[in-house]
């Protein structure tokens, strides 16, 4: 027998999963392969510069935040700013004309 609290917890968990799914459906890919590679490469370069003490202080923090954002957007192929501006760097598939 399940308690009321258990059912409520399960319902909250289900609602969370449904919300996450809706967000993923809304997030249509808008980054092309080249842009994804550039973003991920930028994040790796910033990480290397930071861990080799080439950058520090405020510059390291700012570049680190930008690098994390670029890494995440590069990995999921979606940039919310590009989406808001209606920009997509995805290549359009060639139409098959007969």
C-alpha cells in the first residue's frame, strides 16, 4: 500500500519528466557542425589556458562562463539566442528534384 506522500512524490517526478520532455521538443537544433566544433574547441582552449595558468582572475571567470555556455550549446546543438533571433546555421537538406 502506498502512502499519500509517496503518490505525491511520484506525481511530482512525473510532472518534472513531462516538463523536461516538452522543453526538449521545443529545442529544435539550430547549430551546424562547423559552429558546434568551433564552440567546443573554444571551450577546450579556455580550459587549457586556465589550467596552465595562462589566464586568471576576472578574465578567467568571464571566459570560463562563456566556455561552459559554448560547451553546453555545442553539445546539444541548440542556442537559445539564435533561436530567439531566428538564426540557424544548420545546412538545409538538398531537395530532390526529378
